C-alpha cells in the first residue's frame, strides 16, 4: 500500500520466481538444441538457425500458453495463485524469447538477400490471396509487436500513467497475439511439417487455454437477481465464507464484488485492488484489514479505505442476510463510503 503511488520493488519471492522461470527456459532450450539432437537419427538434421528458430519459437508459444492459463487456473484452484503474483516478469521473458526467435528467423531467411532483412521480410512474399504460401510472418510480426508493447508498458509507472482500466484493456491484446501466433504456425511451419507432433501439441495447448477459460467463466456466472424488480443479487450462503476469508461474487454488467467475513460480520468491497487490479476476494483479513493476495495492499472492511497514512480507496457495497443467504446491492457506493458491517445472526 502507498501514501502516493509507489511501485512494488524486488523481493525474495520475485527473485525465486524469476530464477525458476529462467531455469525452465534454459532447460527447454538446452534440451531442444543440445540434448535432443544426440538421440535423433535423421539423414538431414536441422541447421543451426532453423533449430534456434524452432527452439525459441516453440518456447515462446508454450510460455504464452502458460501465461494465458495462469489466470483461470488460479480462479479454479487457489494453489496456482503464486504464479499470478509475478506474471508480468513472465510476460517480459516471453517477449525476450520471442525476439530471439524472430532474430534467428531474420538471420536465416535473409542472410543472402541483397536487401535489408526488414525490407526483405516485409516485401519478400506478398501472396496474401492464398493459404498455401501465405506470408505467415506477418502474424508473427503482429504478435511480436503486441508482446513488445505489453513488455514495455508492464512497469508500474505505465499502470499508474494509463490507469488500471486502460492498462488492463491494453493487456487483453495478449489474446490477439496468441491467435496471431496460432495462425503464424498454422500457415507457416505446419504447412511443411513432416511430423505431426507440433500440430498435436499446439492443438492441445489451444484446447487447454479454451477449456480453462470456459471452466473459470462458468464458475463466475452471475448469480440470479431475487426478482426482476429487486436490485439485490444472491451472493451465496453465509456458511460458504470461512472466518477471515472472502468470496468473489460476479455482478451482471459490472466488476466482481468481494465479500469478507471477519469477527462474525460481513462486508463487501470491489474485488479489484486499487494497486494493480489484484483479486481482493482471494486475499485474507490480516490485522483487521482486507489484504490483497498479490502485493499486500490493505483496506479497512467497513469503508474500503487503506489505513492511514495510505490513501487508496475502494467502492463499498450494501449487504443483507436473509435465510442464511448473503444478498448484495450491486450498485457500488463511492470509494471510501462507510457501510456498517452486517452481523451474522
Ligand atoms: C518478426 C516476427 C517473427 C518472424 C519473422 C517469425 C518467423 C518465423 C519463421 C520463418 C518460422 C519458420 C517457419 C517454417 O518452419 O516454415 C517460424 C516458426 C515459428 N514461430 Fe515465428 N516468427 C516471428 C514471431 C513469432 C512469435 C512472436 C512467436 C511466438 C510467441 C512465434 C512462434 C513460432 C513458432 C512456435 C514456430 C514453429 C517452430 C517450429 O518449427 O517448431 N514466432 N517463425
Ligand atoms: S497489492 Fe498489488 S494488486 Fe493488490
């Protein structure tokens, strides 16, 4: 939490996260480039550039798949939450791996071209009207541009400058980049592949991303309104929230609400942390304050304000309990509005 906006600095968990990520990438590339060829018995092995291109290209695709899976996986199972914590470094590393792939492609494809490699890349193939021989590189270029923009704006400064809403919308571009990479490979490498492995693995990855999103989305299906005229929506049974924990409640047409149980009373605030939109409902109450699971910003239960000297504020929501069920009025109160916590009968 911050009195003014202060970026979250490095800490031991971030270093461990990054070290594991680098080790996994290093292992993948090492096995692909130096171990696997020793066990391969083919008359025409891949040349160095093609091998580098395939190693870094496939690695970038798997990393991108993992990034897109982390969000829904963490919604479905809290044990994936630690992966969410430092997802931005994941993104920046993916961008670096993708850039290495693109660099290998430029070196290999255009090393004998009299033209500048970038000019050759953009003008070498203009068969846009046909699927066979389509200039699949354009999809790779688009995906790479998106990754570079997202990596460049991943710092907290940009989050603060662009506002969390715009920043989040910008980062949704990752889905467009993923689609572009799938087209890049489907119209490129898969057209000439003699081995079905790449096609099978890519299909499984795309199915995994899709399935996890559908499963996480259906969990967050908006609860029913009590009646067409009633503003109250059913959040769930009081018993579904353990002491000191929260419940994320999807709201039709709005941002989710986080309902917390503390000291035998219930309070509701916006589920979006004022720092980086972290999922507050997946956090806990620590020292009497809702504590964000991502970087530990804290908010008071009754008014959604960070304790002094900090200044962040969340929207609060009216609650009531009927027949053991929690009901929420989904219209948000202005951030920082006091709402008396509701005693659990
Ligand atoms: C300037 C951008 C890019 C260029 C010029 C480029 C170029 C290429 C080329 C020439 C190939 C080989 C196609 C073949 O074997 O017929 C390829 C394959 C591939 N690219 Fe890209 N690419 C770019 C960006 C990307 C990005 C951003 C990703 C992923 C995030 C990506 C993932 C892949 C994958 C997975 C393959 C298949 C590798 C394999 O054969 O196993 N590419 N790319
Ligand atoms: S503390 Fe960073 S998102 Fe909540």
